[in-house]
C-alpha cells in the first residue's frame, strides 16, 4: 500500500465483536480467563491492551517495520532503549538534540556507569573518532532539535554496523511520511507521538519501531516490567491522528516552505535554519533521504539579542508561545529557556544554539495569515 492508504488502513481492522470501523477504546484493566493461563491473548492492560495493539501494529506498518511498541511518553520510549545498556557501555549521540534526551542520558544513566559522547554528526568523522569496543549505541536525531542539522542515516548505519552497535534514530520531526530510518539501516526508530503523529496537541505518548525479534523480546520486557505504557484513550487519539498524518504533513511542509522563504528575505532576520534551503548544511543528504523538508524552522534576529527575541515571542498572535510542536496550530518557542534549558549554556552555545534563537512549529493554518503574524511581531 502507498502511504496515504496505509495511514488509514494498515495495522487496524474492524472490531470482531461489533464490526465497529474505528478501533474501540478498551477501557479495562483486566480480562476474564477461561482457566488459569487460558485467555484470549490479554491478561492485564499494562502488558497488553487491544486498543494499544492496533496502534502498535499501525505504527510498525507506517515505518515499514515488523514491531511497534507504544509508551506513556516519548521519554518513556527513550528510557526503554537506554535500559538495553549496561555499566561500562558507551553511547555516541549528536550534540544537538532535544533537552529531555540530554537530561535522561546525563542525569539518569551516566551516574549508573554508562558513558555518553556528544559530537557533531554533520559527517561521520567525529563519530568514528569516538568508536571503541565499548560502543553499544549510536543516537541520532535528524533533523535535529532545534538547529535542524541533517544527519546521514545510511552513513550512521554503516558506522554502527562496523562497530557492532545499535543505531537509534529519533524521527519525531520527520515522521514516516518524510523519512523511514529502518529502510536506511537504523535498528530502532524513536518517536514522541505527542507531536506530529498525534497531531492535535491533546495527547502525550511515545513509540519505538524496529524489526529485530530479539529487540522485541528485550524491549517488550522493559515496557511491561517498568510500566511506562499508555492508556487506551490516548491510543485511540493517536490512531485517529494517524489517519490524517499524510494530509497534515503535506500542509506543514507547504507552509514551512512559505514561512522559511519569508524569513530568509526579512531585513531584521540574520539567519534561518531550514533543511530545504540549498545552502543549509547537508541539504543534499536531506534531499536524498527525506520526501520533503518539514514544518520546523528556527531563526535568529539581526544583532542576536535575547531581549529582541523575547519581544517578538510576546507579540505573536497565531504562533502561540508554548512547549511542544507538531500540532495543527502554529507554535513558537525559546529553546534556551524552554525545551533545552537542561543543557548547560556553554554547551548550547558551542553547538550553535544561541540564547536568542526562536523555534517555530509551523501549523496548517493559511500561510498568508502566518506570514502576517510574523510581519507584525518582527516589525
């Protein structure tokens, strides 16, 4: 099936009891058994739930993967991957990544004896320089949050394979509509479903998609044992969101291009970060591994002053100042004080994230209205 058809049909089926087209919300914690251990595939909803099962199957299908697991948040999904590691293991991660990912790596798992190396991944030389016999995981975001750096997934997969390490790709910004990391050699695809996949800013959830059966055994064990599983109502909401993912992402991309082009020619804007520009670092890689360039944009004003950025953020009327991204509504954010505040200032600046950078999640409103909002806010 093509993507649009899969978004609506793959992984789901009418309810066998009633014929309901939409997957029912199985709001139950437990299930009747005919005899001890003799059940219909469900015992307890932390372990399995029919609504969650169909969501996991749908997620796997969209990424052309064999297995999907859903979690109570994107951070719970990341936590599950990191539980595969043991003291003494090493992880190589991009140095430009979501602040929550950095926080769990450095504040939760590093004290347990797992070593993390944060390096730029514009090319693989910095990654190869950190490879050792203890390297067990390479962690990639592409495009990255919030500088939209593009990382070559196929090249990273080659390095990981040579090292005997797993490659995990956080695909939250792109979704499987724009790129499918498993097809490029990744072992695990990571999502915050809270963002584009749910798409309506009304649910918090995460997911992992992968092919390997041993990973299914290991990750399912941690999913069940540690309990970071989502409820059926949230699973229903993401299932509903997936059915329009292709339509929403197309509009996000169209509006993203219009906004990026407007910002690039604005006399008060010093720099715009958007992978669709030909002069964007690794644009050629993005053009090769992505189907379009997305609706995430970051920019810096002339003079690079934080007070100017804050003044713009306070003037927005349609670009609501809020955490998160990927909803139908346009959002704006100040990473240095919001999403990336957990990263030390000197490290943020070293990776290129200035204190005045503004991040936009361009929604699916009329592009002309969004541009008018930018014009009045920037002046």
